[in-house]
C-alpha cells in the first residue's frame, strides 16, 4: 500500500517510516508535519492509508481527518502515544472518519509495537480490498437457533464503522430507551478500546452503556455494545455471546452476522439501523432483516462520514428508510423511546 504519515515529531515520524518500510510490503509516499500539510499533500498525492497523529500544530488530527474525508477521502489510522488517555480525542477522530487507532511504536529492539502497527495496517488493507472488490460474499449466519425468549418488546440493532462514535452519540442523545426495549450496538473498533467507547458513550448520553459479556441476557431497558473482535450472536434463550466464525471475514465484529441472527431467530419487533462506515458489512444482514418483516434504516449520504456501508445497503434495496442522522434519532424515539410522562 501507499502510506503517508502525519506527525510533527521527527523522531516519531521516523519510527513510523521505519516500521512501514521494513515490512517490504508498503511504501511511504510523504510525511506531513502539520494537519494543514496533511490535507494539502493528500489532495496532491492521495495515499491508500494515512497514519495520523492527534496533536499537531496549526490543525490537529481530528480536523485534518474531517477535511481529508470531505475533500480527498482515504483510509486513516490514528497513531497516538497515549490512546488510553486521550479517549475523547480518539473517539472524536473516529467520528470524523478515522478507521481505527493504535499506539505509537517506539524505537526499541523488541519490535513488539512495530508488529502491532503492521497488524493494524494489514487489517485495514484487507478492508480496502474488500471495499474496492464489492465483497459480494455475505457473512455466514450463526447456526440456526430457536426463537429468543427474552421479555423484550422491541430489539433495536445498530451497526456502525468509520465515523460511528459521533453518529452513535448524536442518535443516543436524542432519545431515552423505553423500558421494554433493548439496544445492541455493533461498532467496528479494536477490542482494546471497547470498554473506553462504552464509557465515553455513557458520558455523552447520560445513560449506561454496557459491554456484551459471553452470556449477557438480552435485558429490557438496556444498551449493549460489542466488546471483542469476535462476532456477536444470539442464543436460544435470548442471551448474547460471541462466535469466532467466520474467521476470514475482514469486518470484525461483523454487523452482518448479528443482523442475520435477528432475521432468523427474533420473532418480536425489531429495528435494524446501518450507519456510516467503510466497506459493505451490514448490507446483506439488513436485507435479511427487511425480508423478515423488520423495520430497516440506513443513514443518508449527506450526513455520513463515509457512505460505503449505507450505499451498499441501498444498492441491495435493504433499507426501508434512508434518513439523515437527526431523523434516525426521531424514528427511534417514536418507535423505541420512553413516552412522555412514563
């Protein structure tokens, strides 16, 4: 892949460059020292992937990411020294269109941090290939299971990827989940940051967001979010869990797998929502939900940080409604929100 680096610290930029070129699979085509330079260089020579720092002079990595995704969109990986400390900045960058986040490698002899960076780059490369190829293969659904028996009137399932954290925060801040509804979120994000994402979302919307543990009950009045890189599934007793299959599916956790589970096994009311994201994950699962008689919604182009997943769903006719983000929140409030005075 053609890779670019945006980092104002020369030592770190060099560590990134060395980590990339030593793999002999990628080339570094430019290095920007400021956010402004990154936007300019990207317009002149667009890479496949940018390794983006968060804190830079003139324009920070969040604003640079937003500008690049508007003007010269490409894949962006946030590389920061303290991702576990800068969680608010990290999720703002992910909301602006960055795909993922990783820690800055250090110039040391063990190369462990280099390996972590290269693993992230390899995963993003698979996503780029799948996105360009159209990835017509649907993710296999989990094994057939009997109908769930949870005391839930409506199950709301939201899938999101690139740009998802801010979109989720905006949707969730606009309504309060009804006592007889459950919301499950599948967001593409590395498992190292799912606990932080759950806390960050909870802080944004003033409502607890719980990570899904193996065997979590599908409990009314709760919001759950996928915790691992394995795929979320639903068992015969209405409990949430994880499946490693399909192993070779590039999107992890897969939105398709969970949407397919709902279409096959959930007998009550359900709403499937597919938000902004790169690639095609969720499109076929959303179509399965629509064919099963569930309400299906996708985010529209104008309000999406990246229109890849919603576009794929629209091409399949998977969405009953294609709406701006604000309108999605209004629909969920009407269908699954607490009524005034309740």
